[in-house]
């Protein structure tokens, strides 16, 4: 064998021994920790149950929930008192055709591209016609 390699069986045994030693160490540490701390009794919280016998059961009393206090909204003016045109302005959208623009935007973009191609094609035809009139010399 080469200098950096070792027998696979020996390596496997060595790794197995390391795993066992690590597991034993963690078990020993957990046992020491449990021995040093006395077990604590769970704290009972009775939220929906009223305990009748306060002497026998140790528990934490939870205060009942207090909902936030809301103030009544103050209405300055009634809608009936307002001008009918003003009411319509509040209800109507500011740009009445925004949805039409949104729905047609793809078609408009396609038409714009076709228009640009047609303009370029017309310009090329005019340039060819000028070249034929001038005698076919191109710059």
C-alpha cells in the first residue's frame, strides 16, 4: 500500500470505535445533567377551566383577554347632503379607459412593429428608385 492509504477494514473498525465512544460520552453527559438538576413539575395553565380546588392544584392563573376599545367613527356630513355630481366623481374611475388600454396593449405593440417595418420597406423602395434614376451608383 501507499503511504496515505490504510486498510479499509482497520479504518472501518476505528470509525466504529470512535462512534461508540462519542455515544457513550453523550449518554454520560446527559445522565450527569439530569442528576444535577431536580425535575421540575410542569406549570399548568387553565385558560378555559375554572379550578375549584385551589389547595390541591398548583397552577398559573391567566388573566382574561381584554379586547381593545374602539371609538365610534364620527361622520362629518351625510352623503345625501352632498352634490350629486360630486358623488359621481367619487364613484367613477379617474381614467375610464385604463382597462381598455391594458387589454389592447399587446395588439397595439404588434401593430406598431408592423407599421415600423412598413415604413422601413417604403424608405428602402424609394432609395432603390432614386438609385435607378441616378444610374445605379450607391454611396
